């Protein structure tokens, strides 16, 4: 009966993912063949999660919500899960991991890039525990049997959100609010890392596929979560003439600034419609539930966990919130659905090199830093078949090109 309940709950989870705006009809990982059904006794599982912040951060809340969804789908009791909140990117991460091991966790997840080295240290000391790290880059070079990286092709979700932004820009241009040449997008970024560069570039390319005159300005804050700095960055962009704002930062700072100024906003990691009903359009996010389920199933069945796992739209890992029709342009959802279908079929590639230039030139070759070392050596050719192959050679993004049409107002590393 317990097994049947777990399967039914997993089915409910799949349908709820579909309701978020993505086709989650397939929950099987296209690389590993791992589904979400569990046939072994889940009583052997105990899961731990290490978070950089808590539920006040949209980024961490997204991980925590998925963790709880996986708990429900797997039928785990409350004493089979533990969450460590507000764990900085320091040795405190190692200490948190060690404490989770001491409490019997046999699968431990961590959610922040700077946690990686400390989690690897814990993994080396505890070979019987599986350590899974989101956004990291070193699993495929460390090659530890119990250490793994994971991400999602969120650049596809950001591209779709960009399509919604481009449609909104067109609507405002047609309404005479500004000219086509004044269609400037503002973007609040945390750091000038490949993950953020990949995100704002894919968003921009999605917007420009609908509004070809669009340009972008980016302001960095130097922090993943700083509500004051993010609000100031959004206000700086608005003052610089930006007509729509998006972000890769984790607080309500930018959405609040947009609601106050009446500027359309595309947020990240969840809907801000309740707080910003007049300006929120849509949001993309990674749903980590399929990855949690994949790892749990692998442990239960004794199968290998991929060094690098990257879920997409089909796996239910890349999802969009419901469109806020009060702020969005007419037919936004239908255009998102149409574009998503083309992404899944391969008719559209987000980083199609015919859609952007670098220094006025179209690229047909580029060496990216995939096997990260201390010198950040460029080691892998990533352009072929007419597009940049993001997140195909490792899970975490490595797109770091500065394409034409995007102006960085500052940089933060």
C-alpha cells in the first residue's frame, strides 16, 4: 500500500509540474533513463539539504519547496529529511554536511556554487554517503563515486520568459509609450559569472526574437541576495531608460522597485504576482524535484548517479509560472507554448549563432572553460551545427560571451 501511495503521489507531482506552464509529461532523464517511480523500500533513505539562505530568498525557497515535494512523492516521514538553512559558503558548509552525516543522512544536497569545495571535502571523508551539488563544476573532473553536480537547461526557460518580455515591449511600442529604438531592457544580475551571463543572454535573445530592436543594460550587485542593492540596481536601470526589468538575483528588491515605478517585470524562481499584480508578467525557474527523485531512485536501486545531470523542459526541470494577464501582452501564453514546442523539437536553439554577433562578427568556433582549473583555461570547443552547445559538456553553464546589444554598466566577480 505504501508503494502504491508513493507512485500515486509521484503522478500527482507530474501533473502539478505541467500546470506550471511546462510540458512535464516525461519525467525520465533522457541521459540516464531514470524515472520517478520507486520500487524499493524507502525506509532506508534519509535526505539532507544545505541552503545558503532560507525561505526569504526566492532561490533557496525554490530548493526547499522541491525538497518537500520530493519528500511527499517518496512517502518519507519528517524524521527522514533534514534542512540546514543559512549556511554560508565557508567551512560551515563542511560542518553542516558532517552533522547531516552524523544524523544518518545517506543523501546530502547543497544549493550554492560556493559550497562545492566544502562538500567535496565531506564526500571524500564519507564514501558511503552520496553528495549532490547544484550549480557546481568539478564532479566530472574529481570523478568521486559519491559526488555529483546538477543543473537544468534554465536558459530555455529564460528564453521563453524573454519571448514574453519581447511581446510586452512590442505592445508598449504599438501603444505609443516609446519608440522601437527606445526598447531597452534592464537586467539585475548578481555576479559576472557564466551562469548569470548565460541567463541574461538567453533572456535577451528570447526578447529580441520578438522585438528585434531591443537592447539591454545589465547592473550587477555583487551578491546573490541583497534586497537593498537589488532595488537600487533596478532603480538605476529604470533611470537609465529601461522599459522592462528582469533579474538573476534572489530577493524582492527588483520586483518591488518595478511595482512602485509601474515598470513591467519578469522575475525569477517564482511568481511575484501577489506582491506586484500590476507589473509581474511571468517567471521561469528550475524545479529540482525531478533531480531529487532521480537521485533517490538511483540510491534505492543501487545504480550510478551521473557526474553531471541536466534536466530540461521535458523532464519537468525547467518550468514557467502562470502568466499574469493583467500585466502581460495579449496572447503571451500561446506564444510561449508555441516557442517551447520548437525548443523541444530542436527547431529553435537558444544560442543559435545566426541570431547574435560578438564584436560585429558571427562566431563559428569558441573554446569554453568546461574542465575548470585555477587558470580557467579554455579547453572545449562548444560551437557546432550552428549553435553554442550550452550545458551539454557539463551541467553548469559555461556561456560567457559578451554579445552585441548588451551593455554591462558594471562588473562584479
